């Protein structure tokens, strides 16, 4: 096992910069990938997030670029990243480890003026770091020639697939010279990415330092049961923040941008130092928010998967999944924001009854069972109780009997009162014939006729007719 950077074949300039940055020993992915990159072999690198994938191609690229010179608008190397934040992060790595070099590094991302980017390209770029969309914009404007590119890096390939960048990558690849070195890095390797790598790479060296889709052992993973309503979830999150041990800062993931804004307002309202990061923010605000979080001015960062994917913030102590990711692979990337570079971290995921299938898919993907948070508080320890269903089984026998007798009496009384009202042949006062019972009591207790029942009576000189029903107010005056 190689235990120092000098043994990897890196130049003295690079090893001095690495030592100045405080690193002494390479990670597994770095130890295995760097010699092959220096040998100009194509590589497929599979390693879980937080294991140093970025340095595994930045460091050897710096060594290779010490020879040669860039020409105007013809970059010598190209690195594609799925998001602006990741591209800016790789740019920072070149600044840190390339401190002893005089290389021209260009960053092409959205939200930045084309004019400034054109000035850098006109001087010639040794390293071009770009997002696919902005790169193609420059190419279509005639500001780029890709025929001189010697090394092509596709970073976070699985996220490229998720974001729909594969057609753009295929087009960019067709613009590059066929005789080039290609490096393909990803935290996960779905079948679609595997097929894609076969198109771009020639006889690649596959490096896999951990089981595919695995999570770092330094991360404590916990599931927390909660209610399904947004207010219940926010309350559970606040409870977990208060109960968390050694919480220095945290990234909180949401599935939807509108939930990011709502949760940020809610946490701020309850006195938490929180900020948001999502794709709709302009570049200036996104970079300012990230800088504040890295510098400790912001304690809680509420983010989307796209915005926070691959961010290298070494000292994140906790990750909270406010929503369970619908794609199990995203869980691996989310919790990889903590427990980086051998540090310990904690990842908590809130689970509502409707999200059961998602966490089960996660457990199947990572090949392990995640433990549940245990507490005496019903709010976080048990599934929210369903609304009680009214049924005869839920009623005690004694109450059931009493209710049945009461209901039966009420029904009989109602029937007696309504029967005359709805009779097709309502009783009318007639001359009593022999053998018939006295109708005086019936007339006295008879309810008043409604106006509708009088409309069909035949018209007589009397307002009511000889056989018409007697209104209730007349009956009262007669009694």
C-alpha cells in the first residue's frame, strides 16, 4: 500500500503543494488512480463520495501539464461538471494544488459574463472546467476549438445522467480528437452509465475502491419516524436538531425547491441560522451562501440535490434528509456530504408513512439495514396514529346497548310523527258513522297540513271547503 504522495510519481511542485495543504497520505482512490493517469491510461473510477476523487485527477493533471503550452481558444484539457458549484470547487482545487505552477485555468459556468470568459479563452487555457450547457454556448459562438484537447474528464457521471446531460456529453465528445485520454469518475455506476463509458473510453482501467453504491463506515445513519404533514415534519426536524450530539453545522436536503424556501423561513423564524441553496438562485448569491456556510457564518444549509451534489465541505457534522430521496442513489450522495476524509458524521432521514417504500429501496441499494431513532416521544418514535374509525367494534357493549335502545325509541317517535304527514290519503273530518271510533283525539293530535298538501283540494265557497283540512291555528283557537 502506497502511504505517501512522493511514491505515486507526482512532480515535486505538486507534492510540495499537497504537503502545504496539510495532506500526507493518499486515499485509496488516489493511490490507485494517479499512477494510471500519469501513464495516460483511460480510467473508470468508482468511489463513494468524500474519498478524494477530485484530487485523484487534479494532481496528476498538474504534473502532466508541466510540459507544453496552451494556444488561444484551444484548451489542452477539459473537465465537465454537472453543476456550477462543482465546477467552481474543482477550480479551487487547481488554485490550491497548482500554487507552484503558472497554468491558465478557465472556468465556464452560467451566471458569469461571456466577455470575461472570452478574455481567458483568448489567452489560452491549460485547463478548461465547464458545465455542458455553457461550453456548448461558447463553441456555437465560435469561441472554442476542441481539436487540441489531450485529456477529457467526466466527473459525477451518474449525476450527469440524472440531469439529462448525456446528449450534450455525447456531442462534446464528438468534437474532441479521437486520440485522447478519458477519465470517467462517479460515485455510483448504473447500467446506463456503464454503457455510456463503453462509448467514450478505450480499454479503460477500472478502479473501484468500495462496493458500488456503498456508504462510508464513518457515517452514522439513522431513520426517524414522523407525521406526514409539513408542520409535523418541521417540528420533528427541530426536535432532532436539538437532540443532535456534537452538531457543528448541517446540510438539510429537500426534494422540492418550494419546500426549501418554506423550511428556511420556518427555521429562521424559530431562531436557527439558516440559508438556502437551489438551482433558481443567481450565481452571486449561490457562491456567497456557500462561502458563508464554509466559513461558519451559516450553520444550516437547506439545499436541493442538484445544488449540493459533490460539494466538498470537509467539516459538515450532520446531514438531515427532510424528504426521503425518490432515487435511492441520491441518498448515497446526500449523506456523503458528511463523514468526509475519514471524519465521523451523522445522517438522519425523516420517514413519513407514505415514504416507506423509498427507505426500503435505499436499504436494498446500500446492502445494510439502517437503525431507527428510539425515543419515548410519540412525535418521533412511532408512526402517526391514523384517525379512529367509527365502528361497532370500537364501542363498549354497555354503551352499544344503551345507544340501541335510545335510537329505537327515537325512530319510533319520529315514525309516528311523520306518518300522517306523508300519507297519500290524509285523514279528513267526516261525519262519524256507526261502528267507527271517535276521531276527535286524532284531529286534536294531527299535525298541521303543509301548503303543498292543500293545493290539490277542490275549490269551495268556503276558504277550506267542506272536506278540507283544518289548519292548526284554528284547532288551537277551538280548543
